[in-house]
């Protein structure tokens, strides 16, 4: 498909001029193809939009402090909670949460024992 130069209506930069859908990110060269109507547009559809980002590289001390070594020598894989491990009986588990179900339902909590690394999940 060749790059389209005419549009059905006027849109803001970053939106498809033919169907109004949000356009995917512009690649390093060439145009961009709309996911909805499959029209291909040149970089001019982004107008004078600018993207900026900052990369921060961590040093060794950052990783050492993030491991959170506990009093009993066990390492946590994130924040911890007082929860008894069903496998070894340890009273500390680290946890992480993810929204795996629909937005009107609670998050899924993933627990990891700081001692035996047993993993379990709970739908809240």
C-alpha cells in the first residue's frame, strides 16, 4: 500500500486522518499503517509531536539495597507481609499484584515464601 496523502476529515496529530483511530508509534524510517483502516501515512500525520524519554542506569548499590535481606537471612522478592507459608510454616511472604481479571474485579495477589520460595496466588 502506498502512502495516503488525502484524508476524509481533519484530525489531531497522532490520529488516522481517514478513520480517526489512534495511530501506532512511528518507526525509525518510513510511514505508519493504521491498525483499524489499514491506510498508510507518512510521518507528517504526527505533525510536530515530539517524544522524549530518560534512561537511568542503576549502579551495584541500587541492586544490593533492593534485595531486602531480612533478619533471618532470607531474601524477599518484593514487599513482604506477615503471612504463613503453607509449605514450610515461615511467617513472611513477599507479594506482587496484577490486574488479571476485568477492571471491576479485584487484583490477583502472588505470594512467594521468603524462605522456601513456595509460590501461591489469591484473587482479592
